[in-house]
């Protein structure tokens, strides 16, 4: 496995694969890797001849009071994990390599589907994601790019600008990887205290209970209220509990497949999760 820290170095490393028309798979990450990230690499390995993983903590997707400075940088550990699951090239650029030292005047902004959910709570976040992911797509030029479905809104945003801007690659969404107790794996789970970690699986438990309620005929409005109540009772501060269609449009009744979204804080740690509930005929 190679590690490249410059765009030029990465291009040189990928040149033989491009010349041989090999299929290039790409997994963008911010490092501090867990089993969810490794599953993305495993999926890429199944479909692609060459797998590139980027590790870059992107400053422009963090808000002013978010955890950019404290976000764990664990490149050595990440590299060992990636080598074990068959990554070919790690791309670990500096901020200067990605953004240069001149002002950036270009932005990429996806409207409508970024107006609520995490977009409402984190203004500018999805613009920052869209800019960095587009830059990485241009640098790596993969055939396939792999993203987890835990960040469902992010996945939808990326699919949207890839389609709108005719970026020549296919975006693959990979199902959420969970701990044995159901908690969605996330780099931010490491911020939880031991006590908070015991409470955190309530998010997934409430989603599964909601799925059962919907199939039992309980109204969508009542189901969402029940989730909020459950989470608040055990100590979460709820950012939102919402229902959307798979295309992220608002939905009032369970008359088609629906995705339930949760964002909530335990102490200072913000956790997100989602579950697709399929309508039974």
C-alpha cells in the first residue's frame, strides 16, 4: 500500500492504472477510521481493481463552534487498518495541498435538500462537503465512489451534484454499520463517556420501535413524537426527529416508503441515525 500526500504524487501513482483502463474505486474519509469505513473499502475492493482512500479533515465543512481542532488525527493507525482490508493507495494531503494559499472564490451549493435536517442545524456544512468532494473527485477521477448511508443527507447531496454537474462516476451508498447493541458506528462515538455510551443505543431502539408502530397503524405524527419523548426521557437533547421520502421530500403520512431521521446530543456529542421503513402491501 502506498501513501501519497500530494496531488502530483497521487496522479503518478494512478497513472499506470488509468493507462491500463483499470476500474478505480474511491472512499473519501476524514480518518479516525472504524469498521464502518472499512466496510466501504471492502465494498470498493469487490467492484474495483484499484482502491484509493483519502484521509483529510476538511476545515470548510466545520462550523465556528464545531470540533475541527479536536477532531482525532490518527493516520498511522488508519494506515494499518486500511492495509489489512486491501486499500492500494492512501491520499493524505495537507490543507494547503487541497486549498492552496490564495483565497477561494468558488463555491458549490446544492439547494432544496440542504435546507433542513442537518443543513438547518449546520449552515454552510453541505457547501463545504460539496466543494471538498468535488475537488477529490477531480483529483482521483474514480469510476466508483463509496459513501455510508448513516450520513444519508450527505449521500443525497453528493448524488445530486454528481448528476447536476455530469461528473463521470457512479456513487454507491453502503448500508450503516452498527455495533452489536445497534449504535451506528461513528468517529464521534469516541467522545461519549462510559455512561453515555450505554444510553446511546436508545436512538436505534427508538427507530426500530417506530418501524413496528408504523406497521401497526400508528400515525406518522404520533410515531415521531414518541421517538422524541423516548430520547428526551433518557437524557438526549433532540435536534430533530423527522420523516422524509427516500428523495428527502417532506411526508405527512406513511403511505409510501419513508426514512426516519434523528439527530440528538448526549452531553456535547451530536449523534445521527436513520432507518428506512418500507410500506408493506
